[in-house]
C-alpha cells in the first residue's frame, strides 16, 4: 500500500505544487505592483499637500506684504501731511508778520498805533 500511494502522490503532487508556486509568484507580483501604486499615491498626496501649503503660504506672505506696504504708505502720508502743515504755518506766520508790519506802517502814517495790553 505504501508504494501505491507514494506513486500517486508523486504523480499528482508535482502539478499541484507547480500551480501553487505559479499562483504564489503571481500573487507576489500583484502585491509588488499594489505596493508600488500605494507608494506612488502616497508620494503624490504628500507632494500635493506640500504644494497646497506652499501656495497658501505664498498667499499669506503676499497679503502680509500688501498690508505692510499700505501701512508704510499711510505713515508716509501722515509725515507728508505734517510737513505740509508745518510749511503752511511758517508761510502764514510770515504773511501775518508782513501784514502786521504793513498795518503798523499804515497806522503810523495816520498817527495811530496798535493797542497792546500790558499784563
């Protein structure tokens, strides 16, 4: 009985083992392809996330630059206004002094004077 079953096992076992080995090799190839696709997908996801982050970072940087430029412009306008006001004040002082001299000369010709109150 041992000889018969050994022959049977030997004849049928090879084809079964070969089929199993082929199936296993095929499964290994499929698993490698799947793993490669997953790695590619993971890499693309990381790349896309980094690109989105960079884009948002650039947008935020651009908006901060715009705000900074606007603040600088407002500060420059403030300085320009104060400079214009000081120039106007000096000009008005000179005009008032010249008018005062002119009026005092006029009043002196008429024999009159400005009233100044002593404190």
